[in-house]
C-alpha cells in the first residue's frame, strides 16, 4: 500500500504561478510512473504531466511551455510548476502513483485561476 498527498493549490490571477506538490509515503522509485491529472467541472479527468521512474517526462500539449514536472527523490515528492496560468487551467488537480500492483490517487487540490 501507498499514499500520495497533494498540496499547493489555491486561487491565482491569470498569468500567475503555482507549484503543486505530491508527497508519497514511500520511495517514488517504487512507482514506475507518477502523474498529475486534472478534472474540471463537467469534464473528464485528463493527464496533464507525468514522469517515469527513469526520469522521462510527458506534458499535454495545452500546458507545454508553461508547466514543468520534476521530482525530489530525497523527499519522495513530485512537483508540478505551473506558470502563465489561464482560466482554463481551473480544475481539481490529482496526483497518481502507478506501481505493478495498482494505482494510488491523492485526494486532489483545487486550482482556481480567476481575476
């Protein structure tokens, strides 16, 4: 079993920045993939950014050039740095850790981009 806990969401004006954190209860190397997903009202949950055990990263096209995913192995934490935020980035952001025996989701953190 494992747990992941997100933090760092909040209200920000368009053009602003936020950094989300996803802290895992065990070494992030025990997961083959960790990702940030988001779900806006009335929409399906979508993958925003992911990072593999080997360090390869992926970003959805709509956030390329604005968001960055990174990790701190010593803190068992994955980060999502979000810059130049837009109103369409408003959503609940979830962290998921994937291992060979299952997926572990956090409770989500709300990001609201509004003036």
